[in-house]
C-alpha cells in the first residue's frame, strides 16, 4: 500500500516538474522579450521600405517574418533552455521572488519600444557610489550581456542580408559569410562591453544596493551561471543568426 501511495505521489509530482521549464520561461520574461524583439524587427523592416522596390521590400518582410515567427522562436528558445539547464528549480525560485520579479520588470522596461526610442542617442551617464560600481562590475562579469546583445543586434542588422541571400543564392560562400558574421559578432561584443557597466547601472537603476548585490550573488552562483549559460544558448537558438531555417 505504501508503495502504491508513493507511486501515486510521484505521478502527481511529475507534471509539475515537467512544467517547471515552461514556468521559468514565462516568469523570467522570455515571451515579453521576444515580443519586444518583434517590435524592433518591425521597425527595422520599415526603415527599408522607402529605399527598396516594393517587390524586394515585400520579400524582405516575408523572409524575416518567417525566420522570426513568434511561436517558432519561443519553441526553439525553450527547447534549448530545457536541453542545457539540468535543474530549473533554483532559477525559477529566484525569478518568482520579489527581487527576481523586480529584475525582470527592469529588463522588460529597458527593451520596450518607447524606451528604445527614448534612448536611441545613448543612455545617460549614471553617477553612482564606488560600492554600487563595484557591485555592477561583478554583475557585468556574470551576465552574458555582451554575447546576448551581439546576437540581437546581428539578428536585426541581418534582416536585409538574409533576404538578399535568399533571393541570390550563393552570393557569399558559406565560409566567407561565416567569417564575416564572426567578425561582426566580435566587434559588437567589444562595443557593448565598452559601456556595459553604465548600461547595467541604467537598466537596474531602481534596485537598491542591497538588491543589486543579492542579484549579483545569484548571477555569480553555480545555479545562476547554469541558468545564464542556458539562457544564452536559448537566445542563440531563438534568433538563429547565420543559420538556415532548417537548422
């Protein structure tokens, strides 16, 4: 009887465990961030409208809409999160906490369309104490912000290039195209890294020093690093920069 009861309890617990990745995906703000990316994608598409013939512009829109279809992006990203994060419980616990929710809210605010437009010419220079600057330095070393930022920038900048390549197959050899992509990625990471501390200070400006330190402690921990490395893999899978849709 005890064995039967134990089996029933395990059966009831399995759906909750299986769904914890989905909970983490949602509570950490992934669907909203993907929506913000699609807003930025639409703005990038429109920038080409006046400079391209109608047929070419429509091909650009169709191609990028297919590549960055919201449901497909979410599926690719969440699949990589499941594949690369062995235990989602610690990250889920953090992002469900009041501090975690505050962190997510700050990140979502920073990537909203109106906020990106407001800061299009650059972020204000943050004046903070030496202690807060020290904490943000630890956070900058722990978050894959350079890498993630480079992937997003490449995805947006590659809208026209992807469309051109699809219309003129073989325009660039695979090795040549990959080499150019890797060079752009490295340059973008260097540009982002040059002002990363100020960017993070601005994004998390509403966190107290104590909250910021607690966030940095989670990000530096083994559990935090496991989540953020899996998150970077998920971002790369969702955006699929330099990959064909079949991949």
